[in-house]
């Protein structure tokens, strides 16, 4: 089996040289689902896996725009429409200097399985640009978004491809993008999610990824005979995802003791709650994610240039970016008594760290844990189609149910005696649904 997997991966790497993040994502999935793939001759004969690792469509385009000094700037835009077997392509737009085709292919590939797990009719896609909104004026961001959407609009639509926000794309950017789409197409449709509440958005969407992650952790703890009450959490990042997670942890009786930014991390043993959370949001809006001022404001400890995984906690939630936690970090966490880690960022752990954690503690991958964000995006699509607005309680109840169903799927496909392999459960559960749909639709 090992030689077959190696042969598959070598063929993929030869076709897609240098796409390391994409290769890492595919390797994880292939190792989990290979037995299922080989044992189902229909999958193998139709070459489902070989087709699944090829995006249905990759769109790449230039994005020219004019800055406030009148200088012409040029960025690169992408949309990777990965798989539409289950529904319209669905996945975020990321505006960040690190955006490459490899990053977006990894994210689009992951999105396909994540969306499958939500039980909602959504395919997988991802897009973005190497443009950074940081340090730009509102007018510069508007001009960039308008130029980006001028090209993207010809490839998307409410029944074709429905982008959302991601890193660097929040409510402001979604507004500019939506406005340009409406202007060019002369139609008001649910073509983007993450919209403002007054014009088609959904309640709890900004918090949804963090909320959903904590609901997933809640179900993991139930299997261990534990509750969130009294548990200490290490959280990285402090954007919308971390904010949502912190809010829900506090609500359910846990305590968050770390938060991080590009400058280092904060350790606050008293817990990050109440006015401290509000302060973090103000801080994030004003200083490009630098967390050091929090230490002075609330008498906490700041660790410059370091990551929060060295602190003694019960549960770790990486919420920042891919590969943010390596095997050294994982070893420290386990050594200090951490018994559960749930990735909230996409592929938050390196492959070596993930392998180590699966052997040592309860560990769940991002494609299952962070699916709450895209789940509520799917619920926003439903509200747009019906021209309805659901209450906060309705959306939250549906999110909680979806996260329970995702957890149940992981348990069903990942149980091995008394242990749950959440990685295998998420990958096999997501794969089978997509694979069966692809079989039913023929060679397309």
C-alpha cells in the first residue's frame, strides 16, 4: 500500500512541481482514504482520486489599480474552482502577500472535503490575490476590489461559484466586491457571502468559524467524559476566528490564557474575557495585529517572537494560519499536559506535528473543526435564495446541529476500538460523499 501511495504522490508532484502546500494536503487525504479507494473497484476504475486532485478550473488574471499617489500597481488574482460534484463552488477569497497558486489549490482541495462534511449542497473552491489591504487607504482598497471583481465577475454567480471572505477580506472588502458585481451585472443576487446584515448577510457569520470549532471541541470532550467548564485554552491569532472561539469558550465556562500576533504572544493567566476581548478587537483594527499593547493594558506577559504552545494548558486551538504549529511545538504541548488539540486554522499543524499528535492526544483536523464558517455561509446562501432573514438563535441552532453531524461523521468513519482517528474520519467521510456524486455524474 505504501508503495502505491508513493507512486501516486510522485506522479502528482511531477505534474505540479513546487506546490508544496498542495502536496501536503493531498498526502494527508490520500493516506487516510487509500484503503477505501482500493477496496472500491468503481472508484478505482473511474479514477476518482486522480480526477479529484485536478481542479475543474483554474482562473488567473492580472489586477491593475491606481494608488493614492496616482501610481499604477499590478497584482495577481486567482480563482481555483476545484470540485462542483455536490453544488456550486464555495470558498473564500484571501488577500495576502503570501497567496500563491499552491496555497489556493491546497485550500480549495481542503474546502471540497470540508463542504462535503457540512451536509450542505456546496462544492469546493478558493481564490484571492497577493494584494495586502494592510497599510492601504479605504479608497485604494476599493479601487483594488473593483478591479479584481471586474475580472472575477464573469466566472462566478449564485448557482455557479459563491466566494466568501478569508484572510484580508472582511466586511469592507466584501462590500466593495459586491457593489462592483452588482454594478457590472445589473443584478442583486447572493453571489458573495459575508455580506452586511442590511443587504443579505447572516447573523453570527463573523463568529461562526470560532463558534463552530468550540462546538466541535465540546463533542470531542463528551467522548472523553469531560466538559469545557474549567478547561484552560491556548489560542493563536486574534482575528474573527480567534474572537469567535474566545467568546464561545468564555460562554461555556472555559478560560483562554493566550492570544498571538506577528510580534509574539500574550499570556494572561487571569483569562481573556469581557472588556479584554473588546480591547483586542480595537487593537486589531488599529495596529496591524500587534498584540504587545495588551500586556501593558491588562498587566499580562508578552513573549516577543514566540508562539503560545509553550504554555501549560489543557486544550490548544491554533487559529492563525497554515503550518503554524510544528512537531517541536506539539511535543511541548503534550509534555505540559495538553490532552486535546483542534485545528481551527486550515492545516494549522505541519504533517510531522499532526502525525505526532494523532499518536499522543485527541487531535482533530481543520477541515472538520473549522467547517462552521462555511456552514453559516451556506446558511446565508439559503436565506438569500428564500429572501429571508433568520434570527441569531435560529442560525446558531443550525450551526450547532451541523457541527454535531460533522463530529458524528468523523466518529463513524474514524473509530478504531476506543480511539477516534479524526483525521481519517473527516477525510473518508468527506471523500465518500464527493466520490459517489462524481460516479453518479459520469466522467466530467
